[in-house]
């Protein structure tokens, strides 16, 4: 019987993991090494199943005009080489010979992909609540993409919440973690108390931000002072306060499993391979989260439009605040952890009120240090 090892599959990451998880110790037919192997037919069947997860035979779905396919088509070898990264494996020709000799095309080639649907739903959602309806939007959004698929933008957000748990991107900020916060001020100001430096009262919140509109309380901070100063536009005078978490805090984390590309784009570190049957369904959710995280870090332009442009991310943050429950204890998350586009440092937004920053049973953050700051001349 033909057994094969990961080395003879060019150490393809997804196939190597599959062999490691499902294989057994024996001798590889191709290199004659004693190592972990798997039956070759299992690998062939996995590759075939993976192809059918994103492609279909052109003859099943495409029309013809003057003898030519109406739509983009691919050879089996192109899919193996260009989309699966299998062009250099030792058994490439055996794989190509095993698979159907089809002209392939994308599944539903005249429609939109699941990933496109999620992104279009987010874009439609943004446009709807920015320019059509700010309130009671949940059941009334109907757009071109949603006319084809029985989905709404809030339905997409619910699905994303469910798959966030599979992605395991809710992480813990340990107790006693230091978090920094900057309050710009006049040179004569001498703020020292939690009331002055923590979450302000609702009526004092005059300006919106990407996570909350005017009047809605949140706590914004960062993991270093420079990021705080940059995020507050390098004020001439400020009060720098240092806070410490008094308990473990759970956040939706756009940093640990993501990376920042040129301070302007967020990418997931371990994007699921199409050859990973247990994870490939998460590809669409990850693309959605990348697009959302990009909006979280967009530079803020105070040109009067921020009241409009902030609304979609405010709604997404509020949705996560109310609906994203942690797996272990089924309670809402405390906030969101994300990159600063200005420094590459770490920003936090916590869904907190003043009582979470003061002594008492609901305290989550403790003020431990206050320092005045004057920008160097």
C-alpha cells in the first residue's frame, strides 16, 4: 500500500498538519524513510474535496457562447499550483492524474462568494445607517446582495460573533496589567482624581469616536505613553495617568492573531488553508474581521464628517458589547484591543462606566499614578 510522508509533499503546511494529526508511523513509499505517514489515497481525497469546496466543473454551471465558456475557467494543474501551493510536490502528476479532467470554475460563478457577501453586507450596512436610517435598522435593510441571499447585516454580525469563538480571538488581559491614558489640558490644570482622569460623565462626552457616539461612556487607553500621546494628537500639555487592572479582563483581540501592514491594514496571521477541512469555513469570517479592523484603525479626520463616518464601527462595537459572550462564563466582553495606526502600539477601548474606575464592587481599573506632561519645545 502507498504511504506518503509530509516531506514528500514539500512539507505543505496544511497537509503536514493533516498527516501529523491523522497519520501513523511506517515507511514512506516515496522516500523510504521511517516516519509518520498516511495512505496516499487519503491525501488525494482531501485535495479533491477541497477543490469542490470552492470550485465546480464548468459544465455544471457555466454557459457557452460560440463554443467557449462564458466565465473564468481553470485547469486542474492551475488550481493545484496557483491556489493550493502544490506545484513542487513530488507526486504532483499523480495528483493531477487522479482528479477529474475538468475545466473548473468558481462555485456560483455568476453570483458572489461567501466572503464577498460578508464584505458587501458590511458595506451595505455602513451605507444604510450612514445615509438612510440611524435607528431601528435591524430588520429593514434590503440591498442588492441581500436580495439574492437570505441575510441581513445584523445577521452577518451574529454569525461573526459565533465564529469569533471558533477563532479563539477573545483573550485575557491579566490582573495588574498597566494601561496608560492621556488627557489634554491647559498648563494650569492639575487633574488628579478618577473622576477627572477616568470615564467622564455622559453629559461631558461631546465628541464621537470610532467606538461610541457622543454621550456614550467608554474608557480609552494604550499599552505605552507614546501611543497615548500620538493618539491624542501630541498635545502641548496633558495629564498622563497610569491605571492597573484589578481583575482579569476579556477583550476581542485584533492584535495577538493579527498583524499590522504598513500601519494601515490588518491581516490575520494564520489564514486558514483551503486544505484544512476543519478551518476553511472561517476564511470568510476572517476576511470580514480584517475589513472591520481596517476601519477601526483608519486615521481620524476632524472635518465635520466624523459624526457620520464613525457610525458603522460604533454600531459594530455596540453589537459586540451586547452580543459577544465569552465561551467560558457566558458574559459580555469588556472591550476591544486593537493596533494604533500611528505607532503600531496597542490601543484599548473598554466598555466601562465611572464605577468601573473607582473603588467598589464593580471596579476593573485602579488609578495608580498621575504625571503632568509638557511637550518638548
